[in-house]
C-alpha cells in the first residue's frame, strides 16, 4: 500500500508538533520552577517572621514558657496560622531541643542534630529539601530566630516552618492532567491546520498526476491552475508550459506527417505518371525531353526535401557541428545565385547589392552559412513578384558581421512574422503547397545562426517587401582579415 504525500506530510507535521510541545514544556519547566521557588520563599519567609514575632510576644524572654502554655487562645492561634499557610511548625531553643511542634513526627524534648543546628543558627535559613534529613520528605523549609519580647536583640530560640512542595503526590496528578490537556489541544489544533495546509499543498500534485495520465493517451487539453506564488505555483506554471509545448509539438507532428505525405506524394505521382507515359508510348518521342525535364525538377524537389529532413534530424539530435573559418560572404552569395540562375531569369528579377568590390569577411562554418544564404535566397525567389528585386547588404561593426537579404513582393503579415522561424510553420498555407515548402527552411536558418552565436530577425511591410537580417560574431580577440588563400586569389 503506497503512502500519499498528504499522509506523509500530515504524519511528519504531527511528529514535529509533539516534539515542539515537549521541548517547550521542558524549557518552561526551569523558569516556572524557579518562579515557584522564589514565590514560595518570599511567602514562607514572611509567614515565618510573623509566626516568630507572635512566639516572641507569647514567650517574652523564655522560649520554654511555650511548653507550659495551656491557653486555648495560643493553641487556636498557632493552629490557625499553620492551617492558613498549609504548613507545620516546630519551635526549638538555642540548643536544638524541641519546645513546641504541630508535626506528629517531632516530639517535645527531642534534640535536632548539630548539622541541622549549624544551618539554623546562621540567621534566616531557607531551603527546598529535608534539612539534613530531619524531615522524612522534601519540604520548603524556613528557619527564623525568635527574639525576646518580639523585637529584642536576644535570640531565645528558632521556629521552623515547613510547607509541602508542588511535586508531591498531591500535585503530580493535577500537573500531569494539565500537561495532557495542553498536548491534546495542541495536537488537535495542529492536526486541523496541517490537514488543511497539506490538502491545499498536495492538491496541485494530484491534479498534475491526473493530467499526466491524460497526456499519456494523447489528451493535451488539461491544465493545472494554482494561484499561489510559491514553489508549487512555479511548478504548476512549468507544468502548464510543458502541456502547451506538448500540445504544440503534437500539432506540429501531425502537420509534419501531413506535409511530408503531401510533399512526397505529389512529385512521386508526377514522376511515375510521366515515366509510365514515356514507357508505354502515351507521350510521343518529340515531347519526351519536355516531360523528362519535369521529372528532373520533381527529383530535385525530392532531393531538397530529403536534405531538409537530414538537416532537421541532425539539429534535433545535436549532431550538427560548427567548424569555423574565415571566408568572403560575397563569394558565398554569388555561388548560391548561380544555382538559381534559371529561376531568376524566368521571373526577370533584379539582383542588387553585389556591385561593390569591397569584400566582407565572416567567421563561421562556410558550408552551413552557404545553406543559410541558400534557404533565404530560395525563399526570396519564391515570393518575389515578377520583375521584382532581391537586394543584398553586408556590413561589419561592433564585433559583428551583418548580412541582410531583402525582396520585393507581398511581404509577411505582422501576426505571421513572429512565428515565421518556427518549425513546420507556413505563413500562407493556401499557397505553400505550390511553393514546395514544408516550413523547415527558416527554422534551419535560425538554428544554424544560433549555433554560431549570432541571431536572425525578420522585417516586413505587407505589399512592399520582406527583409531577413542575420549577424555572426567575430572571433574573440582577433581582427577580421582574409585567409591567405583568398588573399593570393585576390
């Protein structure tokens, strides 16, 4: 049987509460005991002095005269005093002989031990004990001198007043019951508070567990809402962000499968149809070259798709490595444009920004940056209007090398611009099928630029232009300069 977090938290809280109550009780015992001891001493000394004054007045100048007292007033007075203070009285002379006693175990004529007398004869004596074992249990004991005529200077004897302590058998049950009541009330209160707190603290965990089970069967709609701003709130927020990411990934996965299926089906159907037409003679020999060129175009389209998929796989697996060298960006741009010469000629596009003879040197992986420029140029050619332009720009400042590629045309809407670099995203889904796009090109571009430690942004004015700007950092502590092989060619 598994133990829930709620039960463990509640059990732990109760244990901590009990330990804290016991510690507090233990800590309070000493000051409370000291307070009782001090209060008892003050009260007992005051009562003992009052009794000593009374005895001095009655005895006058001889303490033994108390033994001959037959006055009922004296007996009643002594009894009233001792009962009101819950104490017992023993009167002794200066030699330790007992003259009068209300304690049954102290008899007249007995003499106290010399050790006890040495303590009593020093003046007012107070202790919590047995006074050298002359009492059979611990008492609060106060010994006060009795002076002649209640105020004289001659000591004629001593009075010993003893009171029971709070820790005798009469008090222990009461103290124990009070302690039990305090502990019981503390446990009940803490149990209620800990239950409410533990429930509120663990409820989000339970909701997250239930939501995770629904995630396992493909339901990504569940969310956990927590208003607290503590760690539990942060966990719930992270969980919801994870759910959003999973839902987005699931949507992209489905779109990916649909896109891949469509992108593979269309060229393969075209290729198969034209080849079958050539083989069975449906397409006459004079038209075969035309359709073979179409087949070649579709094969290249499949090749680009496979290349994009391979790049995506390397990116996702972390296998894409960067080998940085110095190279001329204009040379890379020219190489890319040569591959699109036919497409550029068909749409009568103008290429601008490459007329300057000044070379701009970048520091990065030449092959990967070639792919970046290739994808951006391919994207520009697709969406540039007839007889439009594609403009390049290169600059170096602040330890960075900037490249921008701009094209005229419809541009990108603001709501699409912030998502344009996302994986599988297509700004115009109705047209993108005809543009041979899967929404991977710009995602790959951004990933490559970020791997170089740079960044890429997009700007657009709908109906006017679309511009992509990326930058690469210069090598740390080095100046930008041409490689030796390039210098020789120049």
